[in-house]
C-alpha cells in the first residue's frame, strides 16, 4: 500500500513540476488512506460508456474514519498516475451503504450489506467521468483504477482507490 501511495504522490509531483512553477508552489501530502467503493455494494463495478446516468461512489465510514469530518467540496477523482482528472462530484449525501474492505493495491471489493456506520456517497455524471478520466478510449472489459482525494475539515488529506470495469 505504501508503494501505491508513493506512486500516486510521485505522479502528482511529476505532473506538477512538468508545468511552469508559479511564484508560490503549494504541495499537499496525502496523510490518510480511506476505504473507497464505486457503486457500492456491486462488484466488479461496471461502467457503461456513453450512458448519461449518474454513478455513485462511496467514501466508507469506519470506527476510525468519520465521514462527517470530510469536506465534500474537496472531493475529486483521478485516473492512475494522475494521467487524467480531476473530476468533481455533482452532489453528495450521507447514508450507510456498504462495509469497508481492507485496501490493497488491486481492485478489492465487497458485496456485503451495510454495517451500521455512516458513509459519504458522491454522485458524478457518467459523461464527466468518461471524458475526465479518459474511459472512452478503453476497450470493453478493461479494469481501470480510480483514485479519490479529499480533505478533512482539519486540513488533513485523504486518499482512496477502487476500480471500474469498462463495458
């Protein structure tokens, strides 16, 4: 997991440094890893290209991570290595939607029922996700890793990962 976080961080840094540096440069470090579940509790998270519907993504609450501490205005999703994005959500709501999965470097998932702990659900336009993350160029059946970033109300950065399977 540390290697995954380091890869994400270095990709963001390289992307940032490839552009002319402004007079003052701010570099935020992601400090906490949170559970992130796309289309909870379905798996393996199908993404139908060309659909004009909404897609739901969930930052999963746990005993250690209270989703009420997340600033919803800071939520963004990115493709791997920050190659595409960010995409910002259209709206959000609080609801118990799923059970956390131990995060790993791959496309981990659960189809378990809600666990009684509040989650933060964000909805994106599928067309925004498709164009913003470059999913339209992916062959059907391709698994694409999607990263979420946000900030807590105290300024701490958070990060999560899940996958979609392009249909």
